[in-house]
């Protein structure tokens, strides 16, 4: 190994970085991060906080901040520390999950390509200089529960490095809320609210959300594997949490926290599906499968390890299907409902 290569390897180990082609990764406190320097996509996951950093140059991915374009922070991360994304000049979007309850001061300082941000409902304090210098920022959605908003949170660089307020910037929140009262002391406030800020659904269940005070330019879900939304109607898919919302013309997003309480389920020949069981079927006969919790808007998918032995013969939109036995032998038939896979062990006699 050359001396130069040895030094580079040592530096990577010491800094907590791992470098492989276009992908770099590392840790920050109790969470992990990975950045594709070609696409600019960054993912942060784990349980706990992204560290506080005294200076922007202290973040472990500091040398790559100019590469970061999109950040997805996954559920389980609870805090975004001081200066966590400061000076990410090419950052255009950031997804902050419902699990985050604190965002430290200066966290997005000088992110001059950001145009809108959604603050999750557990965050009650909007800290100093949180979006200072974000000169393209037009709207931030702040949950109604926010009780403290620093007058310095949204100051932008006007000229000659002097800070002031952009007259075109808008905070979007619920009228009459604590956030409304705190925000309008310093910035322009507009009002847009959904008919619910949180909702619980069963798998396959739906809930219609209506937007008041604004017109939705689109609808989105941050976790489409858990819940989907179309034209204001939310469909629960599988157990978990998701943030859904209405996108406004100014780029802000009004959100609702969705909890899906259960996964879809199967019954085979009238009894609850048992993954440990091998289901016997005679050649030329079939097993009757009933599906609970299927989303009407999502087709099932089917596969088998041996299509000559056994396979599903019903349509993909069905909530009752059949597993047909064709010839003697064993096969595993997979029925995927709302993205949840059930592996049915079949023995044909």
C-alpha cells in the first residue's frame, strides 16, 4: 500500500467515514447517514439525535455539503442538531419525519436552494436562525402546536451580509393557533388547515381530508408503503406511521399524521393463516383464501416457486382468491397484499 493511500484510509477510519465510489457514509451521534455524491441524495436513519455541532465545519459530512441536494430523514430520528445542514447551498428538499421533536438553531442556515419546509407536529420551538440566509425560502409550514418562534428564525441575507425579513416569505399555520400568534409578530402568515391533523386507520381503510383556506396543488405521502393519498383521500396499507399532506401553490405542505393500526391478514379455508403450517390440497382442487384489509386502490401480486405444482388463479383486485393444486409436489405461493407478503406453503397430493 502506498503511503498516500495509507494516509487516506487512516483519515477515513478516524473521521468515521466510509467511502465507496460515489457513496459516502458515516455516523452522527446515534444515527447513521449515507450520501450518493452523484445524485446528491442523502438518507439519515436510526434511533435518536443528529448531533449538535458548534460550527458548520464540525459536521462529519462537511466536505460534501456542496453535493447534498435532497435529504430524507427517516422515522426514529428525534432531533436535528445545531448546524446539521448549514451551508448546504444545493439542498432543494428535506423530509423531516413525525418522530422529530427538536430542530436546533442554525440547522438549515444558508441553505439557499430551499423553497419550502414542513416542520413536524412534535416540534414546539422554532429556534434562532433556523432558516437564516435561506434566500429562496418562500414558505414554511409550522404546526399549530408550536408555542415559541424566534424572531430571528427566518431572517434572510438581504445585501452585504445584512440580515432582514423577505417580504415574500410566508409562514403557513392554523389561524388563531399559538404558532399564528408567535409568527405574525415578525413575518407574513397565511392560513391553510386540513380537516384533521392526525388520524388512525385500519389496513384497507380510507379517510377523506379536506383543505380549507387554500387550494391544493397536489397531495403527497412521505411513507407510501404505509399510507397513500389521492385527491384528499388517504388509504391505509400496512401497520406504521406516515405523514400525508396537501401541497400548496407556494410550495408549503399542510400535513396530517396517519397511524395505520394493523396489517392486512389472510384466512385459508376459513381459518387464520398460519405461516408455519403446510396446507394440503388435492390435485385438481384449490384452497380458498379470504383477504382482510386489502386496499381497493392497490392490486395484489402473486408468485409461486413452482407454477406447475400450485399457483393463485384469481384476479389481482380480488379480496377472495384461490390457490389451485395442479400436480403432486410442494411449492411456496406468495400473496402480496398492500405490499405485505404472505408465504403459503402448499403440498399437492
